[in-house]
C-alpha cells in the first residue's frame, strides 16, 4: 500500500481529490514570476505550455500559452434539469437557452469538461444537455467539435501534475435574470468591448462564487493579463488541435442576454481565411461575445498554481525551456459520479490509508480486503489475524484477519491471489458476508428478480449476488445484466462498501 495521504474537498462539482505523498527529491520550490512558463498536461497528444499571467489573492494565475482546441461553451438542449430552463420567462427569451445554449458558467458543458478526470464518455454534464453534434452550430467546414464522448480534460494530466493545481473559489458574473426571470438584478455587469474598460462595475456586479480547479478567465483576469503582458491576452490563431484559434471563450456571460458569452478576439480591421475555409471577419473590439453553442470559439484554460505543493524538476521558465512541473503530493483520478461518494466515505471513515492511486481502475483482491478491513475497524470491529499463515501467497495480516472472521476465502485452500483483480461476483460475496457480520438481515435469493445472465453466475455466488441486489448494495452493470466475472473498480468498491454500513 502507498504512504499516508490527505484529502482536499471542494464544494461545487463535489470535487474530491485525494492527495498522496510521493518522493520527489531535492528540487527548487515553485517560485514563479509573471511572464515565466511551465509545462504540464497534454491535449491532442501535445504537451501544454502555460504562462504565469498574474498574481492575486488566489496566487499565481496560469494561462495556457495557446488555445488548445475549438469547442462550444455550452450546447443547446431541451433538458430542464439545470440552467437551460432557468433565467427566462415568456416572450422574447422563452426557451432561448434550449435553442442556443446557456451562458451560465456553473453548469456549462465546458466547465464540466475542464474539471473532469473521467474516461471517454464518462463526463457528468450538470445541465443534463451533453455537447452532442446536433445541438452545436458547426463551423464553415461542418465541424461541430462535439465532445460528449471525449475524456475529461483532467485525464490528460498525471497525478503528480494534478497535485500542483490549486482548487480555488472565485467570483463569476451572472446573467441579470439568472435566478429570477421576472426581476432583473439591481446591478448587472455593464458591457464594454474596449479592453482597458472591460472591468467596469465588476466588483459590485451581480455574480456568485464558484469553486474550480480548471476554469476559463473572466473579464477581470483578462484585464490583469492585458495590464501585465500587453497583447499576450489576444488569441494567436493557432491551436493544439489545428482549429481556427482566432477567438476564445471567457467564463463571463453577456449579462443582458441568457445565451451570449464573452469572448476575446482580435481587432476588426482584417479578414482571415484558414486554408480551405471561407474568410472570417473578426468583429470590432477585443472582448466581445458569441452564442454559447458556437463550435468555432477556442478554449484557453487557466488555473492557479499550488506553489506550496508544486516543484520544478527541470527547465528555466522561458518559452523555449519551460519549467517541468511535478508535486510533492500526487492527486489520483476519480470519475465525476464517484466524487461525492468518496467524500462521504472520507468523512465517515477516512480514505487516506487506502493508498489507491486511480480510483477508476480495477481493484485487486488484496486492496478490496484492505478496504473492507479499514471500514470494519473504523466501525469498531475487533479483528485479529491468526498466528499461522493462512495463505501461501500473502502474509497480509488484514487478509488473514478477514479470513479468520469468515468474511473472505482464497481462490484455493492455499492461494489467495492477492494481485488479481477482484471479480464482480467475488465482490458481491464479500459485501454480503460483511453485511451479515455487522448484523444486517440478508434476504433470500428467491425473493429477488433474476438477472438475464444469472446462469453465468457461479453457484457459490448466486445467493449473495441476489441478496446484494435486493438490498440495493450492488446492482448490475445494466438493469438486467450482472456480468459476474467482470472487473470492479476502486470507486465502485468504495461506493458499495459505504452502502453496506
């Protein structure tokens, strides 16, 4: 098992990032100045370079040196579970977000993607309207840059790199009718496209606090980049994935219109024609706006460097030789849906001793037993390992103690196979024995509706699998399929372990 760990929890997105100690060695602390560069993460198979563009109360603000891709801020869609059904009443703006997307940062597609470490297809879309092609306005070549099936942006970072990313709470401006469609906010943010004046009444304007790891700049941060580094805040017309790169999103909405989001673009004094496309006129002003569902606008992520945890392992900080970033404590990866569950488990039992690096990966038989032992002991159980070895292939005392308590068995009389991934039916059997061990009533198998693949479940596991289904502790991969010999992820294991208790 890995060394002791600590957990950092954030409120929005229920973001739980378990931090694990790793040996970095003797390196210089992360002392960075405005204008210096670092390299960490990747996108489209290319490393991402970031530049320190400002210092404020949250620390060192890092902005991606280039637009990394073209993506809509938020796709259209008729699901009413989030902002798409909010902020508008009847008449002119009725259902307008359903047609053009929402400019509300809090549940926008782009925010969900930037802050997700989920594998492809696993990003949780808070507004319930995923960025699918049919709900996005395509560019001149017919490209929608749909990303509903793409892996989360944070999945492109190593745990050591993620350990250098700070979680911060900061203000986000709101559309003036965001929470009350009948009454405008008393002080909506005033629009100005001229960069020196874009901040306007920002400090007193209608907004809310939002907590993120990755985010898009807002107008106040763009103004800071302009003040510190001049025209560096403008797009340079190149992207990591070969997109247009002439405009990029901010997280600030156009406060008068529910679907329009602020963007940074170049002056309106020229036309630009990417090879093989029609000419595009860059309209006047540096900070304008665009419909949320437009595919041609770029994404230029930002974050605050955790200088207390980050270390520079090489590099000089120049554009040609950026600092290569690691961290003293690494942050493993967790799927969106599992974040609140892991937070709850940590609140009750503490998750630091588990030492799991990537919660999305299959859990081994030994690690599953470590989880079961830790949960039982945290609940006050007294488990004792026998003096003699129980299995020939492991001397793990926690495994031995669970075996002595009748909660686990080996794959044979002498072998436990600790490094093998646990199967779903094996997990169900152990969970059922745990439930019985702590005194829960176990229902009879015949009282539970069958799975379509019940014939594939091993005879020694059928009763336990059906009991877990009846108790709502462990269900199938679909409503009708259990997949008994499929593997079980660490986050699934923590989820079902929590349900047992």
